[in-house]
């Protein structure tokens, strides 16, 4: 089995550290610095070294007005990405000598992913941390991030995102919404936690499974033979404990941390979708910032992504052990026949979805397929 790639310290060389622009820049002007973060990994995990900042820390913020960034998220405070989001915010505050601070809430206190995405787009919030599958009604091309059984490991996910396709999706978002993406956080792969073992497609038939309200996930599990029950994340525990559903699809981290496995003692490492998130920003807010503030946020994001991707891969490897040893869970995978059936089944689904969006989407899908096939 090939080694899994993770994020390394190859950071995009950004602008000069002597940025001094502290006036507001209007939307669309040349002084606006668009974030240029990417997924990052280019080497194997053994080659990862301690990261260093692009800047030497001498950002010129004298004369800039203080900014408090309103940043809510629906992500739990216990999640891996929340830890690294908080690290990023602290780093931004430090690099700005306390000039940039955050009004931060997590756990959905101010709304669901759908509501926070809408609020960030409209300018109610300055920034948020969003699971990018929720963009499907804003940027249909973003569905490629959730195409089932397309990107099934860290190599595939990195190589698809870190280049032509990742850049194309950012451009589509800037053009079609009032938001932008600061980079891609890898937040594990999705598993199936069920009350019966799942190794074949026959095992999926009529199992009542909670799915998110995103259409592509509903389609995925309907096509596999499950009986889907779309519910908000906050309702999963009650639904599992009362028997409204007897399965859930989510990350191994969530299965373990939220105790879903107390009601369903089997976990299938299906890897049917990667969970990809981004710190997003309102474009009007971003373009109103002094250029040096934009640079501080971008540099800090680059550094954070290096660590977050590495931690995601390392932590994911341990969750199955914890589920087995501490929770008495039996961990399975789809057998070889089922994997072959799934790839064939969803190859047609990818093509149909892409064709329904645009010829350009079909072109990018073919690029992604070629990348994955070459891994």
C-alpha cells in the first residue's frame, strides 16, 4: 500500500513582508490581496519538517484601525478543525500585535452550516468555517468535492485539490457568491456506523440511515439501497437512541466523540466522501481590510493548513482502534466485489451530475479522474 501524503511545509511565497497599506481597499481594486492558500502536501509524511512562516513577523500595522472579526461556525468545539481554527485566530492576533481579534462562537450557537453560509454571503458575519458540501446551491461545481467514491484517500484528495481543480473552485466561488475560500481543511473521511455489519451492497438494503440535508449525500445512500432520513447533525443522537434511524454516516471522530456507537456497534470504513472544509470570508469585508491584514491572515492560514492536514491523517488512523478497544465496535470494510460495484455505479453518477452542470464541469471531472487513476 502506498504511503499517504500529508501537508508539508512547502508554502506559497507570498508578498513582501514590508506591506504597509492600512487604508481600506474597495472591492475589485488591485490592492486587494486574495488568499492564495492551497492544500499543501507535496512530500511523504516522513519528510515533513517544522514549518516556518512566510513572513519574518515584521508586519507593519502601525496606523491601522483595530478590527474585530465576527466568525461563527457550526463545527463542534471538540472537533479537530476547531482546534486548528482557534490556533489560526490566535496566530493572526499575535502577528497583528493585537489589532485583529475575533468574536468567535462554535457548535452552531448562531445557526446551522446553511444559515451561517447564507449569513456570511449576505454580510451578517465576516467569516465562518463551513463544510464545503453546503455550497452546492451556490456553486454547483463544488459538488465535485462530494462525488461519492471519487477521492478515497489522502493522496487522491490532495492531488485533486492542490492545483487546477482547487483553484477553479475558488474562482467559481468568488464569481458566483459574495464569499471566498481561504484554503482547504481536510477533516477525515466519512464512515458508516450501523447496528448491523456492512460489507456488501445487500447489507445496505433498507437500513434506516441519517444523512445530511445535502442532496448529493441523499442521492448517494439512496443509490446504495439505504433508506435515507435527512436530519440536522444536532438531531443524530436522539434519532439513534430512539430508533428513528439505526445507522449514521459521519467521520470516525464524530462516531467516537458523540457516542453514536453506543447504539450501533458496527463501523464500515467506507471512505465514501472526504470531509472538506474552509474558512470562508465575506468579499466586501475582505476587501475593506488593510492589505497588511489580508497578508497576515493568509500567511497564518498557510502555516495552519500544514499542521491541520498532517494531524487529520494521523488522528484518523487512531479512531478505529479506539472504537474497537474502548467501545466494543466491530470495524469492517466493503469487500472487493462491493468496491468494484460501487466504483462502476458511481462513475455513471459522476458523469450525469457533471453533464447537468456544464461542459466545463465534465472537463474538470475528467481531470480529477485522471489524477486519481494515476495515483
